[in-house]
C-alpha cells in the first residue's frame, strides 16, 4: 500500500520536474525563434538537439568524434582510478598514523583550497600534449575529495565496533580489515561519486589547454568556428558521460554496500 | 629435574583448587578511577573492593554515573585503573583477555557479515580455525532460536534477535567470564524478559562467571547470586547482598512473593 503511494508520488515528482524543464526549453526555443537572441550567441534547443543526434550518430558509426569521446572517457576513468589508488594509500596512512594526521592535515586543507585547475597549463608543459597530462589533471582534481573521504571514513569508524574489537584483543591489522575499512566504505563511495564527475572536468580542462584529441579539443574547435549549436551538443555529450559514470559508481555502491539499505 | 616436576605438579594442584572455587576468579581491591577534565579531576570509582567466585552470577546496580560500567570496563581490561588492584584468575589485569566474553548495551554486530559470520568473529580475530567452530556457532544460534537466520544479515533481525546473536558471539570461544554491560536495557519489556530467561537457561547449563551491569533492580534480583549496590559521586560499592532465591529460576520466579521481597530489599537501599 505504502509502496504504491510512494511510487505514485515519485512518478508525479518526475512529471513536475519534466514539466518545469520542458517549460524552460519552450521559452528558450521561442526566444531563438523570434530572433530575440542571435543564433551565433544562443542556438535554439531544436538546433542543439539536431546536432546532438548528429554526433550520437557519428559516434555510433565510427566517425572521428567516436575517437574524441573515447579519449576523454579513457582520460577521465584512468585519472579517477589513479586518484583512487593514491588517495586510498595516502588516506589510510594519514588516518592510521596519528603523527602524520596531525602534521599533514593543515597542509592538505590548504592544498585542497588551491584552485587546481589553474595548474592545467603547467601540467600540460610537464606531461605533454598526449593523454598523460589529461590523466594527471583528472587525477589531480579527483584526488582531494577521495582523500578527505577516505581519511574521514577511517577516522570516524563506529566507536562501539572499535570497542568490540578492543575487547577481543584484536590487532591493529584485524581492526583495520574487519571493522575500519568496511565501516569507511560509505564515505569512500560518497567521495568516489564526487570524484568521478570531477575527473571528467579535469580531463576536459587539460584538453582545453592543449591536446591531440578529446571532446575538450572539439569544443575549442567548434567555438573557433562559431558553431555554437555543436558546442552545446558536445557539452551535452560530456554531461551524459558524467552522468553515466556517476551512475556506474552508484550502481557498484549499491552492490558493495548491500547492508546500508535495510531489508526489513 | 625432579624438583622441576614437583613444582609443576604443585602449580597444577593450585590451579585445580582455584577451579574448584577456592580462589575468586575476579579480585578487585581498593580500586580507584579518576578522569581528568581539564583542571578538574572527576572520581569515577573510589575504594571499590569485590571478589567474584568462579561460576557466580553477580550484578552491579546503581544510578547512572555510579561507575558500574567503568568497573566492568576495568575488569574487561578496556580502560586502565588509577589505583588499587584488579585481578583476573590471579593475574593482574593489563588489557583485554580471551578468557572474557563481552556484551554491550547495543548488539554491535557488523552489518556486512551474516549472523553466522558475526558469531564467528572472535574465532577470526583470535586466529583460530573457522572450520572447527562453525558447527558450534550454528548450534549456538539454534539454541537461541535463530537457526533459520544463520545466513541472513543483522539488519533483517529485530533488536532482541540481534542481541541473541551477540550472546552467541560472546559464548562462541567458551570464555570463563562473561561481562555484560546493560545488555538488555535498550529492549522493550517483553523482549528483555524473554532474553533474561534465555540467559538464565544458558547460565544454568554452563555455569559461567557473570558480571552483569544493569539499572533494573528486578532484572538483577531475578538473575543474580549476589548484587553489588553502587552509589554515585563518588562511585562506591555500598553493599553486596546475597539473593537467596532457589535455582533454577524461571518465569515462575517473577511471581514468587520471595522475589518481590528481595526486590523491595534492594530498592530500599537506594532510599
């Protein structure tokens, strides 16, 4: 009974959201149709959709955009994975060694506050125009939310569970593997969901600075050519990529953290 | 060689004597616990002395803040004492011991493990063979009526059922001493009574030494051989009184006039 009511509510919530978005799109289309804004500045939604369908077709049929999409996807995922391993190792050391935590935390907060995107030109100089610099850029931006969540997840393990392990005279390693690590996973996944989206941003910013391929490069090119509708379509494609990656992380979260959704 | 053998034989005889109840398994004398709160010192326990015999069921009752949990945690080796002595099986307590099984106010189950795996946790922590204990773990869960739930997860169980899993985990490695820190206080009255009966049944079979912390006088009278009554600020052991109710105790005990008299006697001590 309650399930049906909540389902009905969910459907109606989605309907309201769609109506608001559709209303916005209609207004936008009108503004462009009546020539209130030049198509060179703001293309009509219909034009963007046409371009979007076009690039999707091109990707499916193996056009040059397929390569650009795969390059950006590869850079984002590789950067994310690199950041994950570094943040996991670094976060574990910081959380488990009190001295390191005390000494390092203020600096990490300071580095986290620095605008890492501003480093993109330097990173490209250091790591070249290939995918390497984009992977580093994606990893750099994805690293901090992961690190902070690994540290806080490990540091905020349930004191009751730690007391239980203490009462069993468990070794630090036992306590880490049997309690702290699984207890930290919800926080780690929360960090991963932020980081995967950040990684795409990092890869695209890296491509803006200088690249041989990738959707960031495509945006720069279409921008020069004043093909604003195509630029919008590529941005939409990047959003789609971010959303899909986000849901991939969420999907794995649901399967790994099976105990956080009560079955009772 | 001969004298070495002789010494060993004497030592073993002493152990046997202790096993027969000649020496208390828990000995606490002139125990003191202070907590430092900035400039101030809070005295949690002052001059507490208590001996617990092997196989005895003793409860500690008192208002919140009387230090009954602190005393239990010192015996468990979880927190250090400030002064005095605390011994377990004639050895000074310096840290947690595998001779002790513990239960807390909440079940503290690991939600990512099945109920069976939760019961097996001590075996893994102690580095023992899972295979040797898995049948025992199943039997224990069966004993408390959770046979059908061994492969389920804790979040599929009610609070009372979760505490029963915690009982099994506590008993798995056959500890000599059970330390229970208000284990049933978060449960509803019916569930608590049911688990009191379960605990009595298990204790009747195994005769473990139990130190049971509670603020429920009725529960303490029902379960215990002796009750240590504690006072607050500073935490002191006011009196240890014997509960002369026949065993085995059952649901019938709860309606026995003798039971009510004992409850009234303990209640009277709190004024």
